[in-house]
């Protein structure tokens, strides 16, 4: 039983060598392009608003971390000065 747990799990997808992967690339590209046509992309306004939210959160978090770092730096300098 222990020997079976050490064996490699087999998958349904066969391992392809590099030449088979290169040969199959045009098919992969075509399928990927078709799948991207099915994607519902967000409107420009939604993307812009989400971007501003991310920028604002980054500024807030970095400011808080900077202040905490400054406080701890001053405490360490006071102790070991």
C-alpha cells in the first residue's frame, strides 16, 4: 500500500515533447482567441474607478506602514541610541 502512494499519479493528458507542443500551438492560439471572444469585458468607467480605488488603497497602506516604521525606528534609536 505504501508503494502505491509513492507512485506518480497518472493524468488523462499525455505528456507532449517540445516538437508536439510547437506543432499544436496554432490550434491552441485559435482556441484561445475564440475563448477571449466569449469574455464579458468591463466598461471603461468601471476599470478607471477600480484603478483609482487600488491607487488610493496603496497610498493609504504605504502611508500607514511608513508612519509605523518611523515610530519603531525612533523607539529603537531611543533604546539603543
